[in-house]
């Protein structure tokens, strides 16, 4: 049943007020549009150079106090943030839908991911352990300790407007680091709302230093200021490979640290032994979910030549049946592209497929009469006789390329023969293929899955990829070490002074 909703602009004003965001100007500053109807919801003021510098200075002052707070106490702040996020989950998720165009369940899942990383970080705050190392010198002890690093800048993208901040901020805060967040200029409202939720946690915590967390609104120039500022110890940047090529040299030039989460051009191999029903469900969600705008979205489908037509026909049929429309509606499974630029790139990529001898089913624009300023599309299936140049490029839209393979070694070669290296998967019931895919001679990606799609990673594992994906790791496992500095210490508790490696220097 279709539900009635207010316009995105009216809905946004209602949600922002409930979440505690001060009233924003209706007609001055940078316009913020909803992809649902393409209309302006409100305006925000961008930070200028002086304001950005002031926030960085405040973060530096906060670091001097926060780094000496015991880590379990720092974890208490993140625990309180998790509580506040639980209370605000429905409203924050609804705002994610309005601003990023995600269907309701995916938006709720993104906020749940924030809650999950809060839980992870709270436990981590009591496990920031180092090492005790055996010394070769009598009467000496060696140990390795991790200390807070310094202010962290988080530059996030529109497609996960709140979760990526949480991946970074929750770890950074328990590790002793202040956080400055520069969200995408396409999704500033969710950042302001998240910060309002965080401020409630800070008020309950009571003694956090001023400037511990801040939001910087702006475009590319704001991100560049943060990347170039030598007071920022770590820049965690999520976005396109083009963005990473710009940010990385700026940070490296001043010998800062960076975590880069960039492009993905993710593939699935479907083998003759695969459970095709399972594969179909994984393909459709991974390729069409979030309108193909996840960094882990499925872009390339590499199918054994004996099955390629059968699998492609099934995917094409499923694409045609997907409910497309207002992502707030419970029945909708495919919301809009973020903007016209995304749609233009989608059309250009389909034209490239045709120019290289492939065919495209789907891909048409929908709801043009009802919503002329929004960009709803049917997912597109591009059939290719072999892997071609168009499969080398990531398109941030629901475009799935299908190509055949003859033997498993060829499939892995096709899978790895792209500049990106984020996520990958194989659908097989052959243990040799599964283990071969996960071996050193298998997938070259940071994420490699068996019998699930490339999308939908859990927070417990480290998230990130290789090659042009940037090499960074966020979220779980030992990603926390990037937010700290390592110190090796030797203590001499003897009365002698032996030198290492047998060196003698007698006076």
C-alpha cells in the first residue's frame, strides 16, 4: 500500500527539528537538494578559511586534554553516543533517505552500522594493548605501546553519509584523537543531525574538552585545507579515485598519514557448481541496491560460458521487476540516483558498452513526468562477448557488465584485471575453487567472499581494498592502529650498560 509523505523539504525540516539541529536558512547559502524530487530542501552555510582554521586549532587544544583521559573513560563517551543513536535511529535514518535517496531499510541499516561500531569501539577501549618483547641484553625489558596520534580529519562521501564518519570517529575517539568531519556537500544535513546527536552524548559525558568533535561544511576547497594542514595527524578520505589522487599527495607532502577508501569495480564469478538461486539474489541486491551507488556494488559478473545466457536472462528479468520509486515507500527497492551528473555518467557508460560491441537491456529513465528533476532509472544489464575496456571503469550507477569465461584461472585473471581492488566474490560449491579464490593466487582485493555478494560488509572486519582503491582499512579488526602512534621502549633495570649486537664501546 502506498503511503502519503510530505514533500522532502517539509519532511527534512520536521526531522531536523526533532534531531535537535538549529533552524537553517530557507533561501541563503549552499542549496541542499533531495534526490527524491530534485528540489531544494534547505540551505547551509559553508565554512570559510578562518572558521576551518579555528576548528583545527580547537581540535589541537582538545587533543592535549583528551589524550591523557584513560581509554576506558574515552570509551564511555562512545557508549553514550551509541545510546543516543539508538534513540534517534528512526529519525536519522529517515533523514538519510531524504538526503541520499536510500530505501528505508538500507538507511536504517546504515544507522545500525553506526550503533554497531559504537559497541565495537567501547570494547576496544579496554584492549588497546601493545607487546612485551624479549631483549637480548641482560637486565633489560622491551615493550611496544600505542599512544594517541592527534586530530583526525574525516572526509566522507554522499553514498554512506553517516556510517563512514562513525567507522572513523568511534575508533579515533577511544584512541584519544579529536575528530573534524567534512561531509560531502551533497549530504550536509545528515552530518549536522549526527553532530547534534553527538552533542547530547557529550553533554551527558560532562567533561569532554571543547573542540573534541567538529563539522566543517564546504566543497573541495574545504577538504584541501584539511588535507594540507600540518596540524591534522591523519586524513581519512572516502570517495572517488580522482579525489584520492588529489588528497594523497597533499597529505604525503607534509608527511601526514592518510586512510584512502576510493573506487571499487567489484566482480562476482559464477561457476558451474554454483547454487544459481542463491547467486541470483546476491547479484540483484549487490548490483541494484542503493541504486548501484555503493563502493562495494557489483559492477562485473563473470559467468562460466555454459551458464552465461541462463544467468543473464534471470538477472535481466529480475531487474525489470524491481519496484523503483520514492525510497520512503515500504515496497520500493530502488530509489533515485543522487543527481543529474550521476545519470549522465550512467548514460555515457551504457553508450560505451554499445560502442564496444555489447548490448544493454534496461537503463531507461523512469518517472520523468512526475519527477522531472529527479533521476530514477531501471537497472541496466550489459552483455559482452568478452571482457572489454568498458569493464575497466567504475560507474556509480546500477550498471552490471556480464562476460563469459572458459576455465577458473581465466575467471580469476578477468576478476583481477582492473585498476581497482576493493571487493570480490565467487559463487561455487567446489571447495577447490573456493579456497583457490581466497589464496595468494586468487582474488587480489581487500575483501573476498564465497557464496555471498561483494556488498554489505560487517563492521567486525577491516574494510578497504588494494591498488587504486587506496590501501586503507577502516572499521574492525586492527584498523584502530592507524589512529595511534607506536612507541618501542627499552628499560634498563641492571647496573650495567651492555650494547645490542655485541657492540663494544669501552671508555
